[in-house]
C-alpha cells in the first residue's frame, strides 16, 4: 500500500470509529443514529475503495 494511501485510510478509519463511538453513546436520539450510520458509511467506503485498488481492479 502506498504511504499516502495508508495515512488517508487511517484518518478515515479513525473518523469512522469516532463517529460510531459517539453515535453509540447517543443512540437514544435521532442524531446518535445518524452518527452511527455515518461511521458505518466511512468504514464501508474504505472497504469498497481499498479492496478493488489492492486487487488492481481499478
């Protein structure tokens, strides 16, 4: 994995994990559920971006 790609992925992963943690602590409100979904979207975006890139499909 490229050096720059690693750090960008780490930042997106950290932001997603933070959103999931904050959203889980506020899961009683609608805003907490939105934060959970945003965190999950960050994680899935990494998966759907990195796997084809690592397999040289793009």
